[in-house]
């Protein structure tokens, strides 16, 4: 059974930082591209950051470039999203996604990030 479990969300003030984690089980983690998405009620889920299987390449949503950093530990089957200089518009539910080369997708249940004074 595949499980992706996000953690690290919470309430933070503007300008603050959070580190999200996504622990995986039931998949060969190193074979999957890993992504972080986010979704606000009433809007489509958007890709925030992605990292290749070996971690050598990353990509980011334009609005988070320079503030967010995605990384992975293939030995620990975990992907991270370091979020700095958080803004109120970063408020969303953040989802971990694992995507195989055959484009099979698995999703976590999400973790809520709220940026507010």
C-alpha cells in the first residue's frame, strides 16, 4: 500500500519559514519524481516545486523562486520543501506527489500552511 504522509504545516507570520516533509512508503522512492503542489479553495491545484529522481534537477513556480527549496533524501524516502519569506498568498493546503516514469501518480492527504499576522 502506497502512503505519502506530509507534515510540517501550520500557522506562521509573514516573512517566516516552514519546512514541509513528505515521508513515503510502499514505493521504490528513488524511481519517482517528487513534487509539491498546493491548492486554495475554489482554485485549481498548482505545481509549486519538483525534483528529479536523483535530485540533480529542480523546478519551481515563478512566484516561489528564490524563496522555496525542494530537496530529497532517497535513503530516507523523504522529500522536503523549505519555505522562506512566506507571504499570505502562500496560504494553501500543500500536497506531496510521487510520479513514476509511466506517469502513475500518488498523492498525500495534504498539510495546511497558513501565513497570517
